[in-house]
């Protein structure tokens, strides 16, 4: 049986009992609040087009709607993107800013995330522009310019508390992924390796590059290793290089994603933070590890 989830951003809630009741009136089903004013679920909506109806009623309110099955709803595997997903920034753009090249590099990053450029070639181009950047500057950027995305630590700590395995798989760099994976609590991190000559970047990244195929293959491998069917996995990301893993996961979530990615994902979260992934799985406010 399906469940219709309505989720808003905890810091800017536009989900109230009146809106929830209006959706229930049109879709049918039983209303259950997961976190009052933040997330609710409508169990077994009667309408065959509940998601479209909900979105029509929501209109311009900052509320996300998703239709998910009840069977196997809590996922024992999560694989997540890093840049603009688990952290708020694109690390390579912030490194470029230290050299006065942020605008030039950010444009390439944006086009690559939209799927307009070959990811590997775009990465090589951008890393080449960073040649000569000192390790101490990269450490400073990591310390002062990168911020954790809201709800990320609660997402990972809660899923782990209930037995899930979590992997951070990034087209970014191990210099950041390893560091932030530990801070957030991921079980593993996979990312690209920047090459150094002494304490300065060579302008090259080690091959093979972690790309969309790597992310998809790691999800498949994790499911096999842990004897979990793919429909019991969850993947989240925002860019074109995340789409392959998003499309094969049981819950494939496009989080604040590029339009082309959001259009193809099974679930899109445009307003909620990373705790939305917990509510999708039926976790309540009392369940969440904060």
C-alpha cells in the first residue's frame, strides 16, 4: 500500500494542519503526523493520482510531496553525494576562489552538474586551473569555507542507529570527503584523489576518476556485499553524475537538484533538508538522533 508524504523545511515551515487536511480531503487516506508542522504521511490514499492532486493543492507553498510504498520503507543502505548535498558548497569552486578563479570554474561546474559537459573532462579542466595551490590553503578552505548541509548528521546518525550502512561517494576529492565523512558519521567515503608535488597541487587528479558510473557501481556492489536487494537502498544527490545511482535505488532522491535531475528522479525534495529522507522512510521526530 502506498503512503503519501508531505514534508517542509524545518526552519521555514509552510505545512500546517489546514493544508494537510485539504490534501487528505482530496486524496482520501489516514493522516499521521511524523513531526508536527514539519512532516506528515497520508496512509493508503484512495485516489489513483494522489501525488498530482497533492501538488496541485500545495501550489506555491514550500512543501514537498512524495508517494512511497510501505513495504521495505526503511532502507538498510544509503549512498550519498557530497558537494551541494551533504555539504552546502562545491569544493572545487571554493578552491578556485582562493586563486581568484571562482567565476570561471563555477561556470564549468554548473554545466557539468547539469549534464551539459563530460564530467571527467570538465574535472580535468578545472583541476588543471588549480595547479600550484598550497596544501595549507586547501586546509584553510576546508576549515573556513565548507559548511555541513542541514539535517545531514541527523540523517546518517539515525539510519546507523537503526542498522543501516552509509556511504559517501563523491566526484569531489578525498581531501574533503574523508574529512567530512568522519564528521558526519558515514561508514565509508569514496572520492577522487588530488595529486601533490610536495605541498602544492600538480593540476592533475589520479585516474580512474570517480564519476556517475562509479557511484552506480558502488551502490550495486554494496547491495551485493550486504545481501540487500536494490529496492531496499536509498541514493541522494543533486547533479547529473548522481542520476544513474538515483535511478536504480529503491528510493532515489533528487535533493535541491538541477532541473533535469529532479525531473528524472523517483523522488524530488526541493524544500526540505536532509531529514526529509528520514520522514520518507517513516521515521518520526522521536526516532531521530540529533
